[in-house]
C-alpha cells in the first residue's frame, strides 16, 4: 500500500483520538502512474482499523464494513476503490474517493435556512438543496433496505453523510451496519443473527426509541427510518449561536448550530424522556409493543401528550403543513410539506414508519421539480427530476452559494511526511 500512496500524516480526519471514533482516517495522494490502480482518483481517503476482537468495540467491525460496502453499488453510497491487510495490529485498510463536503458543516451554515428576513435571498436555494439531499439519502436507504441488499446502516447522522461538489450525497461509515447475509455469520467479530441484534448502535439523539429499551429483536431498517426522521427535522429546526452539546472544543463558542428535537445529553433515559415530551409518552394505543421491550416496564414516565411539530420547525418552508391531530396518530391526509414526511418517520411502532421506498414518493419530493446532480442516473421513476434550474444553475452551483467549511482541503500539504504504520498507536 505504501508504494501506491503518498501519505500526508497531517491529514487525519477527524483528529485521532476524537471521542466516538473507532477507526483512523487518512487522506492520501496516489503516486501510482496508472490512475486505474487506485480507481482513477488522485486524492483518496483511507479508513483503517484493527480486525482483532480485543481491540474492537461491539459491534464495530471494519472487515464486515468492507464486505458490506464491496457488495453495494449506488450513486449515493460511497464506493470502495481497494483494500489492504497490514500485519500491524491486524489492521485492515480500505480506500475510497475523497468527498469534499459534509452535511454537518452545511447544517451549521447560518444562511442555510429560511432566515429571519422576509426576503432571504437564499430561501429558494435552501429549499431546493434540502429536498435534494434528503431525497438522495432516502434513495440510498431504499436501495440498502431492499430485500436484494438487506442492509441497515444503523448510524444515520450528518457526519456520515458527505456531499460532492456537484451536490451528490455519499453515505459513508458502514462500521456498525447490519446485513442479513453477512451479520448472522460466525465469521463476523460480533455475529448478529436476526432476533439477537446489538442495541448499542446509532449515535446520540438519532437513536430510535426501541434501542433505548434494550430491544434485541428489532427491525434494523426501521431504526434507520427513525434516524432519517430526526435528521430531516434538523434541516428545519431553529439555528442557534453558542456551544453545541458535544462541546469538546471550547473555541466553538460562536459556532452556529441547529437545535435538535431530542436531547441525548442525559443518557438513554434522558433521551427517551425528551422524545416522549415531543411525541407523547408511549401507551397501549400509540405503541402497543412498548411494554414488551426488555426494559419497557422498568421505568415509569409521567404521562405527557405529543406536541405539534410545526412550531418546532421554524425553517420548514411555509405552505400546506399537516394539521396536528393532537395524538401520536398520523395526519389523515398526506400533504406536500416536509413536516408531514417527518411525522410519518417519527412514529413509535417501528412497523408503521414510512418505508424508504415509499418515502421517495412523498409529495414533498414529487409535487415540484426535484434538482439532482448532473451525474445522477436517469431514472424514469423519479417524477419531475431535473438537472438544473431554468436560470441554468445546477445543484452544484446552488451548493456553492452556501459558504461552508470543507471536510479537508486536498491542496494542504505538510512537507510530505511519509506514513509509517509502525509509528501509529
Ligand atoms: N471518503 C471520504 N471523504 C472525505 N471525508 C471522509 C471520507 N470518509 C470519511 N471521512 C471523514 O472521516 C470521518 C470519519 O469517518 P467514518 O467512516 O465516519 O469513521 P468512524 O467510524 O470513525 O465514524 C467522517 O465523519 C468524515 O469527516
Ligand atoms: Mg462516522
């Protein structure tokens, strides 16, 4: 592998040792004269982790991640270009194209929203880009969840959603994913046969409520749908300035960030309570299966009703919002508002959440032209898909109007240090 790449030791993404990080990410430049050997890419990102059970944390498994990714092929799923097994720490390395932008930084961009000014010049761009990103992500999930793939991502969150310069979404990080073909096998570090899944998956406030009550016999696809609902809501919550909840970097006092519908700062029970305060305390009517979850009867929560989501989503484009039913039940009529889509994903009984395949046909995506990246495959089943606006601007042009930080600047070069595996750890 060393002969293929020029490693830039200063270019770790994110800084090594960042909490919650189980792998090492390196940006490298190919020095192979034949670009075909590295998938035609000059700048790649290498993900490395140990394959030894004693240095891995359940259910993280880079070998399973590589196996799952190698079996996938979709415009919105990151492509693996090659891999290598090192002898140090039984490390496995695989590389993929470097993708310039991350959804985390886009969501933290203060002008990416409706704005408080009545005539925010970015409003139309915001709405078009939000619809496109959420459509493309939903498309990735519909592909993964389809029985021919049978893959649940299990860690849907902005940090795992990258965006190319042309506005194409790339879902990354299949480190805790579940595959119906691969995960039950005893060859995996942490075999997970159906009915005996790990519930310590998904991150922070993106975690589905059944995971907070010890479910093992859960539907892993449905947990992705809940996370998708939480993520979709974050395009439309209020923007605040100040220290966001993760707050490990004290220089970030002035950083803009989106508020979340739910709060994971006080552990699983605190997160559950914050969910109940928005969607109502579970009962026999709104979630008949709740009491049969392993920990469903261990804690008694105060009985609180659900609240209307519309006031919590001030950046949702004005329009035909669903009328609040006053209960957990769905709006009776489907409307072309993103709030309607969010209501249909943030549903307690996992089997009642809107499936990704059906979410693609939600009127929010289909009732108006949907902007897609130039290279997006022509799919006749996407009604009203367009590659550019009538004024000639492409999705990439619209993305460029939002000045946000890059995940990594490939022009950065720190004196060309050579990568030495032995020095790591
Ligand atoms: N292909 C890529 N292009 C650009 N940045 C990447 C790429 N893959 C990973 N990253 C960056 O590295 C971070 C960690 O990678 P990820 O696969 O999510 O590992 P982990 O399992 O440690 O979360 C991502 O959040 C992203 O910022
Ligand atoms: Mg990640």
